[in-house]
C-alpha cells in the first residue's frame, strides 16, 4: 500500500528547514493519527517539549515518543465490546478495492497444493492448517467499512472464521500481548490481543459470499473492523501468539502500531 502523496506538514517560518525535511516522514506518520489531525503541529511539539529543532536525533526521539504515547492512549481507550457500524448488502462494493505496497499486476497466485497456515508461539496445538480445515470451522459474516490510511474507504461483506474462535481452537494463551502474521509476500503485521478477541475480528476466506479473489488476499486475510486497513495482512501463511513486540511492514517504517479507528 503506497503512502499518501500529501501531508499536513508545513515548515515553520524562521526555522532551519533541513532538519524538518529530514524528519518529514515521521511527521507525516504522526499526522495520520487523530491527535495530530486535531491541530497539533511540529511547531507545537517543539514548544511543548523544548526540543532543539536543529537536533535531528532530538526531533526524532520526540516524534517517536509522541507516536508511542498515541498508541498507548488508543489502546487504553479501546472498548472490546463496542462494534463497528454495519451496513446493507446493497452498499457492498464488488469487487473490493485492491491495495498493497505494489501494483495489482505484481500479485503472485498462491500454490494451494503447498499452502498451509502455520501456527507458532504461545499455543498448545501447533499443527498446520489447510484451507479445508479452516472452512470446517463455524463461519461468521459482517458488512463493515474498510478504511485506508490514505483517506479512502469502502463497504464490504467479509466472511470467515472468528479469530477468537480460532485462537480458542488452537488453545492460544489469550493473556499474551500480541498476535502476529506473516504473508506469502514480504508483508507482515501484528495486532493487540484485545483487538484479536474482538467479536468482529476474523480470518476472512470469502468476500460478498464468494471465495475472496487472489488480488484481495486469497486464501486467507485478516479482517479487523476496528482498525485501519494496513493492519489487515493478506495471503496469510502464519500466525504467532507472543509477548514480544513483533512490529510489522509499515509499523517498522514509522506508521503508528495500534492504528485504531
């Protein structure tokens, strides 16, 4: 999924611009989140912290500190019992919108003869899963809004296995902090356990009552109705339950980790 091509980032008058330019990516990543959308600028950050704007390391430390603070606040405010709004069948976009960090013509089909879902970490049953075995679990559906960090959204109908049900089936330690995902491409991601156990979080196998298409994550993608789209890996090949922070493809490139709606 490509980054946004524009930003709220604006140079401050009378300030040396070179360190600002060097830290533009960090500022953009912070501005994607709610507390910066409501008016907190880099100039405000420097006033609040007493940071020397000419000190590149100091600027990065402050910005990353605010980013981590933002993650903690979002996690604290998250209500695991609150459901994302649902919509009607008539509002479902068909097919769903493609997004990745590369173009659709670079998507490589999955070899289903060899595909399997690996399970690792703090779980008792580490046997790999076939798609048939996943499909044998009770199926749930939702019609919810998918929101991309780039600013677009659409309504989709997602069906699959409740992630909570899957974690219970493999006897995962649900007191662990994180659930991490690896994919058939170079993507990876992770979510907090509270979000993993949310009633609308699922391992998606179908879209609009059909097997999800190859460009959109076949055979298995994550659906988290309470988070931004980049938190939902596609073409999943492994799931790990862990207490060690696992990061993710975009999170390791300065996107906020929690990234809730």
